[in-house]
C-alpha cells in the first residue's frame, strides 16, 4: 500500500483497528455455548471463526483451505446494489460439521457439494452447516448466492467500499473481500481466481490478471478476468465505471492493461498516463534487482475518486488520482510494482509481518531514485537516520510488531526501508540482493514470516543476525548506525 502524503498524518486505520480488536469478544462468543475445547482423541468438528491472527482474530477462518474462487458479481451503479453468485473450492483440514466464510453481504442460499446447506450471519461471519459433515481432507465446493448494497454495510466501524459518481471500487488492505465475495479472508490462505463482473452496457468492469473476454447480452456486459497465480484475498479488486482502457505489449514483451477513469481532470489524467506508462520499464528494473517478475500481466488503474492510498492489487495496482495531482509520479508506481515481489508473490503469514512488504517496497523506491541519478541509497538512509534523533518518537514503533493500529504508519515504511539498507551494510549489498531474491522465489505463491526471513538472511550471509534484527525491528529505540 502507498499512502498519499496528505493522508499520512491522519491514521484512518487507527479507528478501524480499534474496532477490529473488539472482534476477539465476538470470536470467543462463537464457540459452542458452554462447550470446553475438546481434548484427547476427540477432535473439534467446528471450523474456527478466525485463522488465528492475533491482530485480527476474526479474519480468515479455520478448518479448511481454499484452492480457487469463482467470483460472479453484478453491480448496478444506479442502485449501488451488488448481487453475487460465487463458488469457492477447497479442502477440509479437519472434520467439519460447521464452518465459516467471511461475508458482510446477506446470503440467500448456500450449497455445499451440491446440497443445500443451513446458514446464518454473525457480523462478517457467514456460518455454514452442511447437510452432512465434511471429512478431514474432503474436497468442498461451496456456492453462495448473496446480495446487498456494499456502500451501506459497516462492520465493526469499517467500511472499505468506495462509490464513485459512475460506479464503485472494491480496494482495501487488510479488508475488502467480505464486501464483494465470500472468502477465507486472510493472506495466509491464497488461491487462484476467476472473476466475472457484470455491469450495464457502456460501463467497464476491471479486475486482476488477464481479461478473458466480454460477453454482452440484454443490455449488460460481463467482463471475465482470470488470475492463474495464487493471490491473497485483499489483493483482489473490482472497479466498475467509465474507464478508458489501454492495452498492449511493452518493449520487453509484457502484456499490459491500464485503465483511467474518464472523469479525471485532464491535467491529472495526463500525469497519471505518463507515470503509469512507465510500469513496464519499472517492472524490468525491479526484475533485474529482485529476479524474474512473478506474474504474467502488468498494469494500473486510476479511479475517479481519491480514496487516500494506492494498493498493489496483484498484476494491476489501483491508484488514487491524488498521487498524480502535482504531476508525474513514478515512485508510487515503483512502490506498488515492488509489492508484486514483496507482498504478492510472497505474502505475509501474519499481519504483524507487514514490514516485509512495506520495507522492501520503500527500499525499492530508494533503489529506483538512485538508478535515476537522484539521491543514492546511502544518502537516503542518512537523511532519515540524521533527521530523527534518539528521542524522536519515530523510533518508538517496533516495526517487527507494530500493532494492528499501526500497520501503515510511516515508520513501517521508512524504518522498514532503513532496515533493508542497514542489512545490506551489515552483510554486503550483493548478499542482500541474494537474500531478497531467494526470499521471493523460494516462497513464490506462498507466505512467509519475519522469523523465516531472519533465518534465510542468516543462512545466506553465514552471520548471526539476532542482535541486528532485534535493534532494527523489535526495539523502541534508535538502532546503532550500521558499519560502513
Ligand atoms: Zn506499500
């Protein structure tokens, strides 16, 4: 995620996260009344309402893994109503008499393996009771038919959905999926996606990956998108409205698809196009640095509404127009494309690992600036290091465990980038490069944690780095300057 400077001070996430913590009580309340957790040979048969992330106890679910989402939604900008018919396919990891999906819109029917199932809603949880229990290891295909006005749904004080004058945008981190499709909404369970978006004819509907085709019938158009590489639920997006789409192939042969809201101010539109046109060049630069680009498609979407951030949606980041209101901005393109390696190919196992995303994305901006003949990475590091004295509150946030309210606070980005640079000073920048490449490509399509990253850095550098990472990630004080 990239945050516009104007929004950096007002931490909108704070309010969100505070209410998300209230989810603990709800999660506990959902255990069977009066039932002690089974012990011994008696195995639990109810899937848990959370995947086990201490920052967001309600996010994701337990008892199964999803392999594929077949998302089908229709959106009518006139009524702002979304109707959905989505099939999720996965496998039970335990016996399941009952399990949850995350969905804030109301379901009208649910089938499990072709049989109608009972269901009820509790907050963002859709609680499903299949007619017959699922066996451990059994394939499960869950079809949910649902509808609602996402704009009207606030859950625990959170409403990540954005409407625009001619449509809407589903984009957000860490939450958005529950506002448009039922899911196991946590980055630790990635899956492939087919997304069909139906809109009134004359509008466009955008998502991740490859555009398979557009089916037009009865005044409607269905835009069919496919993502063959596993993707975290928060990285899936949908944008509905009037967009100018630009498709082609970059000089190095990468297929791209960009889209610009037709109602953009002409000056912003021009700056956005000039910046996003460089996505191919940026991708080539990042591939030279961090290894092969992990996906097939590239692109960018600029919406008509300022929603306060840009997000690294897999293969096709979505940008607020504010990023281009003062002219061209390649840094934000570098940031969001660097996340395709750090965040999208290898995804955080738990949300507290967020510095692995934001630190490497911000450090990649430093590398790009250096490559373009601006400040060197040393100069950028020094600027932050010298600017923030030992007493500055900048150092108070241990970015390796920043807390759910501070996932996207400035220090996670800037101290994160400094940590990456300092690691290069410590082990050598060639070794840092190898660590980064191994990290992405060994874990591609999967997830990783800070502890796993530290273990890899120690292995590839042949150094013990416990004290280094304690100082840079887990201390509330200014770390010693790295040796030069
Ligand atoms: Zn970011």
